[in-house]
């Protein structure tokens, strides 16, 4: 699992984009912003597109952009999934 995750991260870095299941094009930064606030950005985007549409995805990215940019380079920064995984340890 860890190798696969690293492979995907490298793929996103090399291509500069990521795709959700239904093919909304996200920049690496947009996906990182979503990872800052949701546990599984790809699943969240897929669900959001199926239920409320692309404007909701864009709105969430813009809502959390400044918070992500302010925190991403701080020592010990963790995505939402990482924070959840280490909660209570």
C-alpha cells in the first residue's frame, strides 16, 4: 500500500494533475488542498461531482486554499488522513 501511495504521489508530481474517478481535472495543489480537509480527496470529489456538481468542488478548494497555504510548510504538517490516523496515539 505504501509503495502504491508513493507511486501515485510521484505520478501526480510528474504530470502536474490528478483525476478523480469521473475525470474532473485537479491540479496537484488543488488535490493537496482537499487532502488538507478531507480524508480521501478522490472519493470526496467523485461523490461531490455526482451529487452537487463541480462548483461545490471548486468552492471547497477556494474556501481552504489560504489555510492550506499557511500551514503546508510548517514543521510536522499532516494531511487530514494523517491527522486522523495519528489521533489518539
